[in-house]
C-alpha cells in the first residue's frame, strides 16, 4: 500500500493529522491546476479549499478505486467547472499579473511573453487547456485519461493539438 492510501485510511478514521498531510502534499499542485483552469488566484484557492472540504466530509464513504491523486484532480476539475458555470464566463488569466511582485532585473520582454503565454493558453479549447494543465503538473497520459474520462490516445491527441496551437500563437517569440 502506498503512502497516499495509508494516509487516506487514517483520514477515513478521522485522523486530522493525516488529512493535513494530504493537504500539504496535494494542495500546491491542485492550486496550480485550478489557477490554470480559472485564471484567478482567489477562485483557485476557493476551488482547492472546496476539494479538501468535500474530501473530509465524504471520507466515511471513500472507496479505494485508483490513485488518490486522480480522484483529487477530478474533484478539483469538477469544482472548477462549477465555478466557471456559476460565473458565466472563463476568467482571463491576467489576474496573475496583478499579483506579481516586480523584480528589478525583470525585463519588459519577459513580462510581455508571460502575458502572451497566458493569453495563448486561455484561447485553447477547454479540453486541450485541461490536458496541458494536468500535464504541466507532471501527470502521465494514463493519469490524465483517468481524470478526464477519455482514452489515452485522446489525451495524446489533445496535447499534440494544444502544443501546435501554442507554437503557432507564440511563433513571434521563436528568437
């Protein structure tokens, strides 16, 4: 049995320390994932918080069926979809720019490139953006397929199409 499943068994029994350990392990990655999906730091924090609230509340009914990480990403993805549906729009990823602390040695080109990358990501179809976000979090194609509920080949195809689209949109930066 792996570490996550051991911790989850303890969580099922009401062990708050094990729950905090899972939050520490998965919180940052789930936050990055949610921030890419929602484009808003506050909404991403809310999504991750809701993920862990739901995990705690439903712990008694938890059944081991696959990797815990896939389960947490799937819950976070569904919460992000709910937030986007509730807000009625895809939030632009510019809010990350408001939270940057300006570094003295940061060049204007680096800031502009970051904004162009964010804009290019936002312009991707939802399915492609989701695959890219999960891939950036280090998940394998098989794990992504489990989270999004599609075949591994579809994940590979979506990622390939996303990379092609991003290359085309960012071609001006090839130098």
